[in-house]
C-alpha cells in the first residue's frame, strides 16, 4: 500500500517547483501557473490525510473547497493581468513599476 | 511491488517531470499545455489516495475551467507577450536563476527532513483511525457520504464559499470592463 509519507514527498516536490516558478519567472501567467502548482500540492496533502477520516470526510471536502477557491483566484488574477496588459503593454512584473497617475 | 505502487510511482514521476518541464520551458504556450499533463496526473494521484470525487472535480474545474481561462487570457494579451518571452537569453542555465533554484532546493531539503522526522504514518490520530476502522478502504463508496456531510456538517463553509464565488464573479467582471465607460 502507498504510505502517507510518499504522498507528502511528492507534494513537497510540487510545492518547491511552484515556489521556483513564482520567484524566477518574468511572465505573470507563468507566475500564476506556479501559484496553481503550490495550491495543487496543498490539495494533494489534504486528500492524502483525508484518507484517514471516513466519517467526516474533512480532508476531501476541504480539498473541494480549495479547488473552487483556486478557480475564483485564477479568474480574478487573469482579469488583473489583462488590465495590466492593457495599460503597460507587457506582463513582465519587473516592468510594471508606475502608479496610475 | 504491487500494481498500486507501480502506478503511484509512474503517476508521481509524470507529475513532477511535467511540472519541472513547465518550470524550465521558455515557451509560454508549451508551459501551459504541459501543465495540463501535471493536473491530469495529479487527478490520478487523488484516485490512488481513494478520493475519486475530488479527482473528478479536479478534472472538471482545473482542466476544463482554469486552463481554458489561462489560454484565453494568453490569446487576448496578444503577440507582445510572446515577444517578451523570446527576448530572454537562450541559455539553459543562467546566473540570474541561481538564487531561485537555491531557494527551492533548500526548501525541498527542509521539507523532506521535516516529513521524515514527523513520520506521518505513525501519528497518533492516524493510528487511531486505522484501529477504529475509520480509514477509507478501496471498496468504500464515499460520494453519498460527501454529499450528506457537505449539506450538514460543512454547511457554513459551503455557504461562505458561495458568497465568495459571487464576490469573485462581480470583481472579475468589474476589473475586466473597458476603461472610461464606467
């Protein structure tokens, strides 16, 4: 059988890849993908622990909530990215350094 | 080595390898499409963790919703985004990436250390769950239980999520409207 530690190690690896993407990428959409990877690592943790809760299903239900929240986050973040693109004609976070006025 | 273990190693290898490729790829479109593969293999891992409903939700919402949304945003932002990407240096390994790689590697070492020290399989509540038969076995069907729990025990977070989704909907529509006509 697969142990809990196996899942946790996979999730740690995914989290670190997401962290690398978030820190190093120069494109807002790729940073967003990195954040999604981190969220998915967290969801994998929730699901792996949720296996040991048959009556209340807390792990699985909060994994569902996390997936829905990730969808809402992505929608708002993409709207912001589109707005930023319209104003600056770039989505490189290094170049976005002016306020509205 | 049982079939389940083989499947687990296979799926987690695909997930981590495709995530690494998405992180290292210079091409944005390729990185988005490889992220599809990561999400699908993660759904497979959820099935192996005996959470089939979460796996189906993952496929429907992430693969069907979020990725299509990201692709749309990419297409709407025009070809300037691609030009920005093409301007980056073509070297595989550059000095500028070194701090980020170092940060991620050190964080991974710390995390795995913590995981092996914590020894999650022998946590008291996990052992209690196994001894009280509170562990999900592969033959159980959990979907009806999830539905009942969602409408009784977790009703408050469920409603809070619904409000939050409404707020996000209005916010996204407000943010992406045309300037000046407001």
